[in-house]
């Protein structure tokens, strides 16, 4: 009876160790995949952030205006901007609402 319980205990420990090892391996794989996804997203984020900062700086916008749109861009008063809503039966023109944050 004592040998049987020792053999059973050893088999139980082997099975328990295998179960823990497999569970840990799955968690490690998920962590690796998540880190790889985050690495790719960080690279994309940095590229988009650089592009946004480069393209939207005031100096760049003025340079683009001078270079590409020499006399085509004109300043408009915000009060003169209107919105047009077209439905099946009528056309509705409303004053543009400016919302300040």
C-alpha cells in the first residue's frame, strides 16, 4: 500500500508539473504576441506622430501655401460660412455653428 501511494504521488506530481508547464508556456506565448503587437503599434504611432507634427506645424503650412497655393488661398470670415443640408424635397442653408472647447 505504501509503494502504491508513493507511485501515485510521483505520477500526480509529474502530471501537475506538466499541466503547470503547459499553462505557463501558453501565457508566455500570449505575452510575446502582445509585446510584438505593441511594438508594431508603437512604430506606427511614432511615424504618424512625426508626420502629423511635420505637416501641421504653422511654418510648414505657410510654406505649403506659398509654394503650392500662391494666390489661390484667401482668408474667409468665420461668420460667412454656412452649411447646406440637402433632403429629398428641399435644400436648407444654415449658419455654421462654431463650438469653442
